[in-house]
């Protein structure tokens, strides 16, 4: 009987290997190394070395390269046609309601997180793979606090701290959508150090921060081989990169031709947490800003700077407890999420992210509603940034302001572009962001429409009735309750129209604490706490109470605080949430539709 070939012997030695394929059709192997199991692609260097070790242990000789290739071909076929189809994860996974975090250490330990506790295991029910460059997380330690993190990041604003921790909690969840964390600051404000610290708590890597990628393929390869995509010292986001990061936040794929083939495709599909830092305000397009958490880093006084060695040694000592505190937040999030979802709270964009962090909030010792207040403020700042970065926003708001009492601009994109040019000087029309054609204007308006609507300008597109059916653009103000809390003397000629039909001029407004302040020093008649609108009683205090009950974002008073009466109640209500929120509350209490 002839002696089996080296390739056949390698296949025989691999009989105890678990062979399977991913839903994308990539063959994988799970094999025993020491006292634990490891998973790798069949064609990976790790599995090749494993086969060579088996052969050497059996024969005390080395297999030749062709034998290894022949054996891998057979094992690939078995994985694809005889093995199960199983997903393979990078760093974070989910199975039957539990979350699994790969520590990437030599023992292949994994943290299993459920709604009751977290614990270390070496036999998770999910498959992880290790990409080149992935570094181990520390073994988490109980009893820590996220407050310890603030010593190692240059984030001093309390609301910004809530946003940073919220990003970390989202990054520890295997399902998005994920917000993008954007760190701004002047030179020397520790942007890169802060970003590196945050990544080391979720997905440490030898190349923790990377330069701007050359194309979308590079973005997807980075996302496929790591959990966090972190870009360092970005000076400008090209439109294609901004769009690619949006797809990463909410999930999306990219297909390209496989190298050295004519027809085969390579498909990259990923949803990942993203982090950027730069001196300038690098994210300016509305679709990315709507998915972003914006954090400004202050300058660091020279006397507060620390030596690198001392800083990183202290952080390494604190990292296990900080990670343990974050895992406590994940446990609480898993436990409380069904309750939070059942409340049916008004939700912002990135609703799943907002619900997740709200559910985890009790474990962090934050005041109730602290995260949502911070997130609402962030979204308002992002909206302002989008409008400030647009050359069109100013003239569009000015144009809308020219039309009152239900009037509106209605015309073609060409006519609208000509009208807008009359409202600005030539220096504005020469800016790169100014549309050069009617088609360019239409595209820019579709991007700006949500941001303009938030400040009371509505952009709608429709077709003209009749034969030609030209495309028309309508510019108007948003019909809603007013956002100017200036209750004043009834019938004043210079006042603003209130929903009750009375005129209001100067009067009280609310500062950030909810206290009334005189805007013009006068103490004249003010809007009383109750009025009549459309034959139905409308009460300013009741409006504010309803807003508190629904916990609209942006409410300057926390639930449980006494509701002020009179003008102060009206002022507080008109500062609540979005214009849509205020309109809903107004209508619910019998106020007439605008």
C-alpha cells in the first residue's frame, strides 16, 4: 500500500478542526491551541502555521509548500460545502440577548454581558477573529466609576462628558446606528491623546489613529479589520469621505472588483463607531453632522501638562476599573432598555442610540435626563454649524422672512437661484459652496431642508399643474407656535403674534435656570397664564406641564421642578424641544392650528 502524500496526511491531521463558512462565503476554521480555541480564515497565516505544527508533531518533518496548498484547497471545500454557516465577529458580538466583548488576549478570553451581570469566559457561543494590529483589552475590574476617565481626557464641559461616555457605551454595543465622535480643538489641546484614550477602552490597536484614507475601499478595509475607525488630524472632509462615514454609522456596503479577476466582486459590509479629530470644524455636511457628537477641547495651560510616561502609566493602572464601570453601564442598558422603549418617549435622529444610552444612564449616577439634554444641545449646535457652513442658509432665511401672512415663494430652481443672488453680494456667489446651476441648487436644498426646517424655513418640491408640469420649489415659513417668548402688552403694534391671537411686545424671558429676566426694563401688562383660543381654554402652565410630562428635549426645567405661572410658563414652553414638539403640545391642549 502506497504511503499517503503530505497533502493527504495534512487533511487527515486536521480531522478535529471545526470547518465552517460565513454568510459571505468565506471559509473559516476553529482549532484547539493549548487550553483554548482559536478561529481564523482557512487561508490565513495562523491556520497555515497550525497545520505545519500538526505535521511536524506527527512526522518530525516540515511539509512542502505545495502540500500545504493542496490541503488548504480540500479544507476550504469542506468548510463551504460540508460545514455550518456561522457569522464571525470582530471585538463585539451579540447572541440570544447577551453581548460578548473579545479581550483579544493570549487566552482568547471574552467578557459575557447579560442583563444581570458580566463575567469572563473562554467558551463563548460566538466566533471571533483577530485582525492584525488588534491589541488586548485589560481584564475589567469591578467597583470603578466613569468619573475616573475624566482625568485622562481633555473634556471639561459636563454635557460634553456625557456625550463622550455615551459614545463609549454605543461602541460596546454590537448593533448600531453609531454616532460619530468629532473632537475639535486648537493645537496642543490633546485631541489625539483624548482619542487614543477612548479607543484603548473599546478597541485598542497598534495603529490607534490613522491618517485620512485615500478612497472608500480603504475605509471599508479598515472597518472590516477593526471595530473602531479613528481618523487623526483631519483638516478637511471630502464629500465622498463624509458620505462613507455616514454609511459606516448606519450600516452600508461597498463592492469592488477582486484583484487579478475580471468578474468576481469583493463586498465589504460594516457598521462601526467612528471618531475624528482636527483643529477646524471638519464635519460640516448636514447628513454627517446629524449623526455626530461634537466636542470642543479647551486649551491646556502649560502648568497642567504631564509627562507622557507618567500619564500613560497612570491610565494603564486606571483602565481596568474604567472598563468595568462601562460594562456596568452595558448591563444596566440591557436590563432597562425594554422599559425605556415601552415609555414611547419623543425620539431624536439616531433613536436607537439615544434609547440605549438613556437605558444605561442609571448605572452612571447621572441626573435623570442628563444625557438627552446634552444630546439635544449637541444636535442644535450641529444644526447651527450646518447652517453657518452653508452660503445658502442666510439668503434663504432672508427670503423666507420677506413672505408673511401665509405668503410664500414659488418658482423654478432657476428663478429661485436668481432671486437668491439679489440678496447677496458677488463675494458670496463666488464661494465654493454657492450653486452654479439650478440642478446644484436643488441638490443643496435637499441637503439643507431638515436644518432649515429646524429654524422655521420650509423647503418643498412639487410639480406645476398643467401640461408642462415644471418642477417648482416652495420657500415658506413653518406654521407652528412662535418660538419667541416675548409676552407683552396686548395690542402693541410692534409685538409678535401669539397663538392666542393677542399681540406681544417686550416682556419677560427665561434664562438657563428658568428664572424670569426683564428684556427691556418695562413692567407692563403680560400674557396671563390662561387665555382663550378658538373657544377653548389654553393655559401656559398646562402647556409647560405637558411638555415636562413628555420630557421634550431641550426643556430648561427638569421633571419635578415646580411649573411657573403666567409669562414665565409661556416663556419656558416656547423654549421646549423642536417646533414640531411645541406644535403637538399646543394642539393637544386645544390651541388652534397655525
